[in-house]
C-alpha cells in the first residue's frame, strides 16, 4: 500500500505505549460555563449536567453573528454481524441536514439518503444528551431520536421513502450512563470557537433494520451503537479526519470501541478515547494515512503514544459533496473492517481483527 498523508504533519509516528497524564481524571464540572462566563475546558469521564451555553460571555458572545456560528449535531453509528449504519441530524440554524446510510454486510450493498432543509424547516432539536429529543420531517423522511438516560435507554425510529429505496429502523439503545462511561469534552477553537461533545463507547442495541424489504435483527451481545451529541460555536471553515469502531476483541473476550479524530484547526485530541468493557482510556495525538490513489485504499491509524495501531480495509466508500447557498461539505467516508492492536490501561495489547467501523475525511464551509 502506498500511503499518502493528509498533510505533511500527519505522519505516522512510531513508539511504544507509555503512561499518559489522564486528561479525564479531573472531577466533572456541574456546569459547562462557570460563574464568570468562561467555559470549563477539558475531557471528563461522566456528564456535565447543566449545558448553560447562554451564560457564555465575550469573546464567545459576539452579537447577531453568534447565531450563524451555533451548531448542534446528533449522530448514532451502528454495527452488527449483518449491518453497519450511520444516522445523523445537524442543526445549522439557517439550514438543517439529515442523512442515513445502511450497509448490508451480507450483500455488501449500500443504501442511503441525505436531505437538506432551508431555515431548519421540519427540524426540532430539544434538551440535551441525557434527556432530549430530535425530530426531523421532510418529504418521505421521518426521524425520531429520544434520549432518556434516567430510564436507561435511547430510542431511534426512522422511516425513509425516497427514489433511492426504503429504509426503516426501529431500535432501542441501552444506556444508563453507568455500564459504559461517557466522555464529555469541552475545547476552544481559534479565534473564538467552542465545542462541547458527548460521546459514548459501545452501547448494546436491539431492534429491527429493514432495507428494501429485507429485514435484519439486531440483538444485544453482538450489536453495538456509538452515540455522539455536539453543541458548537464552530469556525466557518473546518477540516477533520475521524475513525470509529465497536465490537469484540479478536479472542471474543472483551467489548471494545474507539473514537479517534484529528482536525486541521486543532480539534480532536480531547475526544480521542478507547473503551474496554465500558471503561474509557485516553489516547494521545493520532495520525491518519491513506492510499488516495485508490477509492478502496487502506487507511493506517496510529497514535503517538503507541496505544493505537490499526488498519482499515474499506468494504464500500461514500464520497461526494453537499452544496447549499451558505454551506458546502466535501466528504470521503469508508465503511469497513479494522485490524491491528490497541493497548488497554494496564498495558496489555488487545488484538483487533475485522472489527466493523467507519472513517471520514471531511471539509466543511458552514
């Protein structure tokens, strides 16, 4: 494989695992914004209960332009022996976006849709990652995401009838906030940007997925969801590279998951974590390399602390662009299988073999 780095600084480092300062060892703050109007930045094991973004003060609050920078995002990725899927709803205030893709791993057929809605028509985004709801309605598309961690669950219902075919999802995701410890991260971005992110490691999922009349059943124990909820004052232009996967280790003994990202604007490191049987482990800076000459080229993923050495072999690749008056997004998103090694908090090397997962190299002007 001829590996091409995303940029010269995205080289693949080498090294051995070492003890890292635990970025998520500090107590979880009760509020996102302190009494002086400053964000509590860092990565935390657990949940920030009060997302009091309205208490932010200058330079984060900059008048009417503030409205154009505020974004919310809810995404769920699903893996099972039969399917790999991603569902997301994005609120840009002046624009709403939703997409879904489902890879039937038996047939290697990809089914998908994407929809843009000017001025957020048909979108309702309420509450927070612990207790909230996301609704999206557009012609032929209906998405309902309900979050109730106090009751121990999240629910996803989706119906799509478009020229690309029919997709139906009815799923229950088990999440009581204890079985799998979530990571909340808060990071500033230049010049006056801010991102709050709630990520959960592998969560058990059950229910039905139906694509063009073919039904697939997801059962807890071999089906997993990775959950992401984001609020941001985002720069107008951004680029990031990301990988995520979930499943069992090669020996079948451990449930593992990972979220690893790197952005050209400094975004990423506070969100880099591995999960081993529900417990998160911080990872240092990561790099990505891929064979850009081939659409199905492999990806190499490495961390500078030596905890991550993975190779992604794509089964299919989504790529293209979404254009609107105010926003443009260019993306390349392989869906495939990861193999390699991860290192747990005790220094033990855990082998990964054909673990289902996702990657994305994305540029956004929004």
